[in-house]
C-alpha cells in the first residue's frame, strides 16, 4: 500500500519538533562543575608551647664510689686464718684475717721483763741517790759524787721509758696480727692466701666502701653546660633496668686526650649496678619552654625534616623544620615553624607540596 503525501509531511514535522525540544532542554542544563580531586583526608594540629626538662645523654662506666685497700701493717708473719671472702658485706672493725702471733707474744714477754728490770734499776738508783744525799750533808761526799748519783737516777728513768716504749711497740704489733675492716663495705678482691708469709704493706683485701657504686658519665665541653650537683639522673643498666640517681660532683677538668669530663652520679646501694658495667643515662636539667608537635607530623625526606602546613585554600605546603628534643610521642621544633601554623597531624609521607586535602573529624564539622 502506497503511503499518502500527507503522512510524510506529518512525520517530518514530528521529527523537527522532537529535535527542537531536545536542543532547548540541553541549552537549559548547566554544565557540570569539575571539582579538583583531593589527595588525602587529613586531620590538622597546631604546635603547643610546653615546659620540657632539658637532658644530657651520656654513657660511661660504673665504678666504686671509693675503694679501701686493707694491707698487712707488720711483716714476716704467716696468715693463720681467713674470715672473709669476695662479696662479703663487712662492718668496720670486723676481723677479716689473723696472722700467727707466737713470735710476737714471745717478744711481748721479753719486753715485759725488760721493763721490770729497768724499773728495778731505777729503784736502786733512787735509793743510792737518797743515801748519798744524807751522807753528803756531813761533807763525806763531794758535789761531783752527788751529781753522779743524780745522773744515774736520770739514766735509769730513761731506760725505763725506753723499755716501756718497746713494750708498747710490741703490743701494737700484736694488735696488727688481726687484719680488720677499715670501714663498712663489700669485699671486692682478696689476695690473702692461708699460710702465706706476708710482708709489711702487702695488700690482702680490697673493699667497696659502704657498697656504693656510682656512674661515671663522660660529657664533652658543650654538654657540661648547666650540669650541677644534685640534679636527677636516669641510668639504664645492661639488660634495660633503669636506676634513679643524682649527680654527686662534676669534674673541674677535661681529659686532654678525649676532651671529655667525668660527671659522678651516686646510685642507690640496693640497685643492680655492679662495678665494671658500662651504662647509658640521661641527666635532667631545669625545664625550658619548647614548641612541640606530634612525632607523626614530621616527615623525613632526603635527610631533612619537614611538616605540611595547611593553607586557607585547603592546599598543603611542604615546610622544612629543625627538630630538637624528643619526649614520648612529641618532638620539639626549634626552627622553621610558626606557633599559629596548622599542620597535618599524620600521613605526610603520602602528600606532596601543593596537594589538595580535605579535613576530617571535628575540624570538618566546624567548617
């Protein structure tokens, strides 16, 4: 069946109308706004001003506070007994060893006899002098003879004094056969051997006075600034045990070879510190104001430290900073950052300079 000419015109009119409607509707639809893509959703934080204690980090050896050497004061005697060994805690005056005293006792008896003899001679001289004085009154003895009797009395008195001195010397030697502790402490070394014949001055024992151990921290000239007696110290022993101590004194001179000075730190007697250990520690100085940020906000790149500062346009800028002390999970910023700056708290490693970000958390709601 052949379509009529009127039907074709009607179809063309319908197509024209639909095209006009589509074109007009498209002209009224606004173009889509293209939003820049964000790099990361972040949370920001401002630096805080806090009062942080200053610290001096050092290392050094543990050594006795003071050592005492216990030696034989008399010689040529045999060690008869040993009453102390390494590690024993002893009291002042406690007997550590004894020397054979047979020969000294015999010498003491001899000196006692010498004293008795000198005393008898003195009594005889005095008696003779008294009789001579009576006879001299009658003129039977000359003045020279009387003077001789008086001199004999003085000589007898001197002989008695010398005999008494020798007896005291022997008795002192007898007391020296008992080797005693010179102070309270811990025996750290023993060279005495049972049966050994010792010489005068030979070392028999060595002890740590009061059992006190101290840390000898090594500091250079710059670190010494501000370190004073009485400041608290935290010492970390091998194995991780921490001991609290205090600065006892600071050496007034530096070693010419190492350019370091020793800081002597007293430690508690009951601690696990032992002489010969090597430990590290921190000396706490008076507090100083610090501008701090979370350690997660600082990014290390190419050997330098950076933070990302958020601008008003929601773009971040990479900014170099100088990092100082660390305390817990916070870092001190000593340069390169304004106190009013808003920096990215974490995730800076995924950002680049000029990146666009969005805020999350309470800050996003505040905006």
